C-alpha cells in the first residue's frame, strides 16, 4: 500500500510579537480578560511589507531543509490559506515561483482553520493514487489584515504565521504499524456559514471585509465536531484513544482544547498546545504546533499523531498519522 509519509517539517513566525498588554493600548481589553477566556498571552504579526506567500515560503524552505531535499524533488504545492496575497492567481503559484519550482502543480485550499487538514487529505489521496510522489503541504495566514481592531471579541484571538510539511510516497503493509498517514476524514455543514465569516468579498461587497464571529456558537461546534472527528479517526484505524501518542489540535482557544481532552478522556500532557504564544493562526496552527513539537523532541519517529480542526463554513476533520 502506498502511504504518504511525513519526511520534513518547517515553520515560520514573524519577528514582531504583540502581547495582550500591547493590545490593551489599542482596544478595550486586558491581559487577564484575554487569558481567562482564551489562554492566549501573545501573537506574532507580519510586517506591512510581508505577505502570506513570504511566510509560506519561509516555512516551506525549512521543511525542505529538514528533509534534506531540494525543491526539484517536489511534484506539487498545496497551500491552505484564507488570507491570499491576491484574489487570484492562487498564492500557491507565487510560492511555487519564489521557491524556484518550474514543474508540477500548485493550488490553494479555502477551508479556513480546517485548511491544513483538508490539504493533508488531498495530498494523501494524490500520493496514494500515484499522481504525485512528493508534495509540500503548507498552512499560511496573515490574519492581522482582516481583523477589526475595534472589535475586542475577535481581534485578540488571531495571529500570523506559517507551517509546512513535506510528504513523500512510501510503501506500507496496510496496517496501523505503517509510517505515514493512516486515515483522513473531512466534513462541512454550510448551515454554520454566518457564525464565523469575513463580511466582505469580490462578489458581495467588493471589499476585503473583517472577521465576524458568534463566539458561543463556534465554541459549541468546535468542541463537538473536533472530538467527533478524533473518535472517527481512532475508530477507523481500529485503535483506542489511549493508543494515541499525541494530539495536535487546531489552536483556537485553550478552553476548546481542554474540553476535547475531557471528551476523549486523555490527559492534557498528550496535547500539543501553542495557542498561548501563537494565538489562532487559522490554517497555519496545526503545522506550526506539529513542527514545534517535532523540533523540540516531544514527537518522535514512530509516534501516532492525531490532528483535528474545525473552522468557518463550518468545516472540520481529522488526520491520523504515524510519524
């Protein structure tokens, strides 16, 4: 059986750090208010001259370096983002050009916070089907460009950043002992369209718009859908939650992560959490957290890693992989 094995990882965070105290100088909020409700203490923000493709390229270059490969070995770029450089062409095409890649394909995915999970699912199917051997999957966001800085319910939640993984075809036995992606599950329910959205677009307002959110509605669905997606992945692999070494969830809110831990009946020391330092980096949050935990030695070769996300749309899903 062909498997999509993770052979490289990389991340990039803009140098500028904005603390909760910094935000309290700009909007009616406080460090205590933000930490109590979200667990966030700071976030990274892109400089005015940095665009999403810049962040994506930096993360991709780090992933290539960790795998010891050149861009010539890559067949395609799958980029998850909800903050593209331009309405079109795809930001992935700009990333492709900046990396010096003149072969293969490049395209964007717009599944917001679930984008990286969607991207891994698509890449896994391309590799399993023999249409590609080596793929870059990137999540990159400049969320700071679509925030309403007078809305304290949303502007304190988000940050900028990028994470990337390199997937390469490997041959496995078809069991959960294989290295690589074992199961993928993605979902959407358009009835949640208005609960979390950007209130602008080329076809509707002709403007970029700002993030708007019904926080209570999003919180409820995030806990339920991410926990369900996790259990679906575990059951599909014929495993139990106790057999999973690490959970790498979407990093939106520490309270959501804590609630998922209770539903899965797993201790929090099995969860990778970067929300305190990164805030919600949307499609970049899982690959950023994954790269950090691999880089610091927590996640090791052979570990079973479960990734799950929920985002606007509503979209959600899970990926179970053995590193």
